[in-house]
């Protein structure tokens, strides 16, 4: 087990809880060196925490180019690339301290940016990259109360108080207003995202079953029978859900579906999809 730890309340609390429950794990800490002495202090704190809890600590320092893409996006990509490498090297599961309050924030962010079912089911307890979130059943307030009751020390990230980031704006302004109207919104949303995930799983299972009846494999690639696709309730959506794993967007699928002539094609990074009379043919680029 690898525990992604920043030094903040949630991840430090999870480290203490896992130690109390008898789990053996390693702490993995990213230092992006964006906050000067504060970043150094976070790294030092995590190293001392490892000594106190008798956990091995791995630290990696990164350099962020502030003139390039979003600093947050760079940090996220660098962080998870390193975590993924460690997971492969150690055949390990990665634990993060995401909690129920994060589910609400992520739901609102995805809703604001526009999303499908995958964005509305929120954060999953476990995903396909073998990342597990043991704290998803508890709120930030419950974690804070546990830390107070057990006198657990942690680091405060000064950037958390800034409203420069979307998540912080939601946390400081929008969510308190929502809780004033709907006091149990976190619990209700947890139930809702659970039902969304159940609906998504059922939808995917039914699409996969119907898809098998629409395709045949040939030397040229996968042949998709458009007459069978047309029997679906929403053919374009059905095609998109079946083909997005190959890198195709909904607009690409729609454009090819609407194309009048055979030979029309669209390309993703590694696949080509083209129209040939009554079928689509999928092949590697």
C-alpha cells in the first residue's frame, strides 16, 4: 500500500487511522516547491511523521513551469505519473484521502464544465488505476473532529484559503450557501451519485451486449453494421459510447454518421474510422 500524503489534515488523519488499524504501508509525498519554505516544511513534516508512525517515506521534488499550462494541471499530471510508476514497481495499491465533501465539490465542478454520466457519479471508492479512497464515507468535518479528539497535528496549506482556484471558491462560497438551504446535501448527493453509478454500469452492460451483435472482425479491422446500429434508441449515442475507448469524440462520430459518401473518415490518435456503404470500419492508424 502507498499513501499519497501532502501533510494536510485529511491525508495525515488517514495515515494515523491506517496505523491504528494495523496496516503496513509507505508514505509518498510530492514537493512541487511552489510555496518556498512552506513546501520545505511540508516535506520535513511528512518525513518526521514517517518516523513517528514507523512508515517508510518516499519524496519526489518537481519543478513546475508557471509560464505553461495550468499549474494545478501540471502538478496533477506529474503527481499521478510518479504514483503510477511507483505502483508498477511495487505492484502496489495507491490510497488517497478524498472524502465525502470532495464528492460534492467534484460534482459541482463537472456539472459546471459540462459532463456525462461519468462526471456525475463523482469520485469512486476504487478506480481502474488501482487507486482506493477509504475516506469517501466521511465528511471533512468528521475528519477534523477526529483530529481534534486524538490531538493529531497536521500542516495547513496557505493556498487553501485563496479563492484563486475553482475548488476553493466552491468550498468557501458556494457550498456554505447550499448547505444553508440543504443542510444534508453531502449525504443526499452521496446517495444520488451512487444511483448514477448504478445506472451507468447498467447502461454500459447493455451497450456492450448490443455492440457484440453489431460487429464482426475482419482482416481490415472491425466492421460495424449500421443497419443493426439503427435499431438502437439513439444510434449516434450508442456508437459514441462504444467507440470513445478508441479515442473518438461525440462530434467525430456524429460527423461520420451524417456523411453521405462512402470513404468519409475520422481519425483519433491511434485509430481510423471510415464509412463504407452500410458499415463503419475501425482500424489502427
